[in-house]
C-alpha cells in the first residue's frame, strides 16, 4: 500500500495499492488497482497464491479493480506463458464503512 499526496483544495493523502514484482519499484506509468481517499485500520492479507484481500474498518474508495495480471507491467511472452494473475477482494470489517446505518458520514474518533 502506498500513501501519496494528492492535489486539491485542502490537499491530503491517498492510499493506493500497486502490484509489482518482488524487489521492483512502482513506476509512474503503473495504474493502481485500489485507491481510497479515506482508509482506516487497513490490512493486506494474502489468502492464497492468487488472492489478496484488503481488510479495513472505514474507507472512501475512489477506484477498485478486482483482477490484475503481470502483463500490465512486463513482457510475459508472445503467448502470455509467463503471465501471473491475481484477484483482489474487498473485506470491510463493519457492516457500514464510510456511512453510518442512518446514512450520515462516519466521524473518525
């Protein structure tokens, strides 16, 4: 998970998830598979070899894709023989995340 500054009227931090090969850095041309302007008590859990879960209490999710493949960041061969795909699953720990059951925005203590 990467925390990045974002521009705007008041500025702030944005949480983003990128997938890269072990030991490699995130490139400026990579697209995040997850982005949230608000994210509290987040935890990344590898459930299986091709399944990762994003657990959180509260989130305001701006962008999410549930499938990523290594062909996005590298040459995987003419037939895709070295392609590695991964599924990403959202797992909120509360019934309501950013909103309360009454429909208002949740206040962070």
